C-alpha cells in the first residue's frame, strides 16, 4: 500500500501537478472518512490543481496587461453619467463582443469615464481568463520608436497581436508621424483579420481622426477596419470630477472650465 502511495506521489511530481501533490493527503483523508467513490476523489484532487492554475494564470495575465488602474464596472456611476447607456455597457460586460471579435470605440471629451469603462471591461475579460493588453497611443508610439531603432517592429507587432483583447487608449492627443501611423494601421488591420477585439478610446470625433494621420487615406482605411465589426459609443457629458467639484461649489463657472 505504501509503495502505491509513493508511486502516486512520484507520478504527481513528474507530471508537475504540484498543487494536487500538496493536497493529496487531506483529500485522501476526507475520501476515507466520507467513503467517497474513486471518481469523486480524483475529481476533487484535479479540481484543486485546475483551480489553482487558473488563479495563477489570472494573476499573470493581470500583471502582463499593463492596466493603469484597477477600476471595476461596478464602480461606475451610471446615474452621474447619463450619456453612457447602462444596458449597452452591461451587454459589453457579457464579453459577447470579445467572443465575436468585435470592437468597442468610446468617443468623448476628457474625464467622462472612457478609460474607466475600458479598464472595467478589461477586468471582466481578465476574470474570464482572457489575455489583455492595455496601452495609450502615446506609450505605443514610444515603443514603436524604440523598436524601430533596434529593428524589432515585427516582435512588437506580434506582442500586440497575442492578446485576446487590446485596449488602445487616448487616440487623438497627438498627431502621428508616418512610420507610427503605418504601424497603428498594420496593428488594427492584423487584429481585424484575426477577428481579435480592440477597445479604442478617443477625444476626437471620427471626422477629426484624419488630422491625426499624415495620410488621409490611411485614416479612412483604419476606421473602415475598426468600425466594420465595431460598436461606437459617443459620450457627450461633462467631466465626472469637474461635475463633482462644481456640485461641491468648488468650481464657480462650469462653462468656462469644462472645455
Ligand atoms: P476619460 O478616460 O474619459 O478621460 P476617466 O475614465 O479617466 O476619463 O475618468 C476620470 C476619473 O473619473 C477616473 O478616476 C474615473 O474612475 C472617474 N469617473 C469618470 N466617470 C465616472 C463615473 N460615471 N462613475 C465613477 N467614476 C467615474
Ligand atoms: Mg482616459
């Protein structure tokens, strides 16, 4: 009997089922005490291993995602921001768009919650075990410049393609140079062809996107890919923080400040 037990431990070890190995004794004790069927014992032991691995993967995915903050959709005050349709966000939160390879594009002025909503959706995707990558356009441009110097643009691109969901935040804060614009187009195009979702946020309306690109046709082609299977949400409200400060009487003239 002891020999069988030792061999089992060795098997678990050589298969790298470390968590199952750690939990073997308590699982066997419960099994004996409760006279469990062999199938139940095996299921319990492997379930512990699978669960632990999943949780580990979630942690790693979160660390690799580059999310700038840990904001949940539950923390989003829909009553304060009536321009954001709760039902639409709840529908996005089911992650059907992600399974279908569709995009979400959030357009609106500063402070209305675009990044919060993107991060909230990203956290939902992470909870389900998806790989997520978050970057602002500004960060992406810096990486493109670096990668150009070291001739590693291909590697950078494949890194952005690997994630199941990519968030490209703050499109529109700066106009792009030719090489950067080409990279962004290539990225959007490659994700489009692979049916991999993106969430894009911008403070510029689509007609203004042309000004961000050195070549108007590139902007048109990029928007074409992005919107083909895309849900665009225009948020026209005022900045959440400004609104609160105004309500607290700290900002006397909203129209002068809320630009
Ligand atoms: P944007 O990306 O549109 O500029 P953010 O998502 O960065 O705006 O929002 C600015 C700050 O205000 C963040 O801390 C965000 O969590 C908060 N915020 C914005 N809108 C809401 C809201 N409706 N409910 C709760 N917090 C909000
Ligand atoms: Mg933002």
